C-alpha cells in the first residue's frame, strides 16, 4: 500500500505516532508503530558514545597500611 501524503499530513502523522509510542511504550503493538514511523521519518542517528575516561591516582595511604 502506497500512501500519498503531503508534508503537513506526514508531519502530523509522525507527531501522533510519537505520542502513541511514548504513551504506550510497553504495548506489543508499538513495535509495528515504530516501524511505520521509521518509514515516514527515520530516527536521527545517535552519536557514538565516548569511551569512559580513566582516572589515574596513587593508592590511598589508609588502604595499604601495615598491621601492627
């Protein structure tokens, strides 16, 4: 089935689908709604996550204290 929608109609449909997906995100039918929304307007690509920064510090003095 091929829908011939104007830009305004497509934007309105995407907005309604976004509202339904956000409201009923646990519903099994939402998977189909997400696929329909992706065909109308693809989701923006997510930027790659930055690797976690390591913090290099000398060990604390209290952790390695000698027992008496």
